[in-house]
C-alpha cells in the first residue's frame, strides 16, 4: 500500500479531516518565501507545546484547513503567503494538526469519468433500535456503503451507497432491505453533484 506521501506526490488530492500521520508531505514543502510572522494564536499553551498537540482550532487553523481542502498539494510557502505567516510556523502547525488528529489523512479525488462507482444514492433507513449494533456491523461490511449518518426525525440513518451501474446499485439497496433490524427504507438516486467539499471523513 502506498504511503500518504507517495499518493500525494502522484495525484491531485484533497484533505480528509477527522471529526469533533507523520510529518508534512514533501509536496507541501514548496519553495518561496513568506513574511516572518509568528501569530500569537498559533503558539499554543505551554502544556500544548509539551504534548506537541493543539486540539482547539483557531481562526488561522480554519483558514488553513479551508485552503488545504481546495488543494491539499498547495506548497507550504504559497499557503504561508496567503495566511501571512512564516513557512516554518505553517509547517509546524500542519504537523500539529496531523498529530492531534484534526487532519486524518490525504486522499485522491477522482473525476467522474475515472471513478468506478459512478452511480450514487442516499438511502434513509428506519431501524428497530434493539438491532442497531448488529445492523451497523452488517452495513459496515458492505463495500458499496460510502458513509452512514445517524439523524433525528422519522428516519434513523442516512446511508450513502455507490455502485458502477443502476442495476448494481439496485442490488445493494435490496441487500440493505434484507438486513434484519431495518424496518423500512427510502432511496434517492443522485442525478448530479453540484459540488463536494469532502469536509469530513465517512463515519
């Protein structure tokens, strides 16, 4: 399996954030200069520095993550210039966000033509609550399931399903309906993706 660094070297990727890895990949260590500024909101507390972790996100962190989500391969020097900080400070900040579990990893975003699973749907599912742990385990075992979200209201889950064709997608949805503990479902096929920021990793 390729390392995160190798994947990011070879492909245009996007940032995957963990919900509320190693050192910064080489592609983020671009050349160039930046103003030697070390904002106070990036220094962290002494306890944070001793642990090497900063869990609380500052406004600068949020700006940085927004830029990296647009292009995770943007050179650090370029990001530093946009944020008005030094390249060294930015590198250290990215490392802390990775080590602190804020940045979960880096992945490749494929074009629609290159993607194998080009047909998607969102299935709303109502469950027998007593069966939830078993249902969750069975759903997670299905490779076609991209993400599962617990929600409030009439439905208990939203399940993101993807397949190569409508026929295969239909089989996957039927398989969901056969899982003991799922009372009823309602599926909606995605006709077009307007945009996708890939903000969070799948649950």
